[in-house]
C-alpha cells in the first residue's frame, strides 16, 4: 500500500500524559499536513510542512502541541499534558510538489483522553 | 473570513441522483473540493474544481460551481449503497507562496442510500 500511513490508529491515554503520533506520507510528496477532526465536524487545519520546514501553524495549535518533520519524510505530532478536549481524530495528509492542490489523507489516529 | 456550510443529511433511493450542496464565504478561494469519508476511515479525495471553471464531470460525479453565489454542488448519478458516507466540501486559498496550502472544510453531509 503506497498511501499515507499513520501510527498508532488508536491511542487511549490518561489526562496529563504526553502522546506522540507518526505520519508517513506518500513517497516523494514534499508537503505534509496535520488536521484534527472532532465528532460531527469537518477536519480543522493544524499545521503543514514543505519538506522539513514548518510553513504555517493554526492558532488551534497551542503550546502543548508540537510537530516536526526532521528529514522531510515522516512527521510526528506530540501533545504534552493531554486534556480531555484533545480527544479527536488526528489526520495527516500529503501532496506532491508538481500538484500541490491534491491532498491525500491517511486513516487517522483516534485519540481518547480519559 | 473562511466559512463553509453544508446541510447535515440527505436520503436518496438507490438508482436516483443525489445532489449535495455547499456554500462558502471566501471569494478568494482558488480550488473547491469534495471528499468522502466512510465510518472510521480517513478522507478520500473525490474531485475538485478550479475557481475559474463552472462545471467538472468525472464518471458518475458532476461538480457545479456558481462563483457569484459562492455555491458548490456535487451530483452523484445512479446512487449506489456504496455511496453511503459523509461528504465534505472544502476550499483552499492560494498562499503567499503562490500555491494552495490548508483546506477549510464544511461540517459534512451524511448521505444515506436506501433500497
């Protein structure tokens, strides 16, 4: 399967713990995006990378959230001191340099904070 | 500001056509998209249209764009049970670097296909 992959698919954590999610984009896709989707809502943009550079961050991305893409390939999204309001589906998408308008999404990581 | 609105629910009979509607507010939108999401899954890109186009057809899917009214629609011909899902409308705006960046999504329309 050469699509966007995300790990883990599900994560249950206690409030106050740190969690880290990983996204592997489609090979040779230079742009990588993170979105968050809560129940009954559409995805909301969090941040995106072009290669290893983080070019835009949403105001939704509080200082407890940090994203990295150190080598311009996979990306990690870390949430520190999780809160119940962080419970959501975290979606990753990627797009190709020559066609940046097509974003392809992974299956998501569902986070439940208890 | 950016705001994308959709109706919440649509029910159609198998074999009929479905029309899902969307309105957006940002007149500087460059691309408008339709994504499909099945239960527990990520989003599947169905089709998209550049803002200088009025219509795009792709097999059973027809996208109509009325830029004056900021209205986008997705018509699914010969709707099948496998089309049951949530359909999201989304817009992107050209960034300062000259390429599209983030997508702004609507809340989604749940399509139910009955026999």
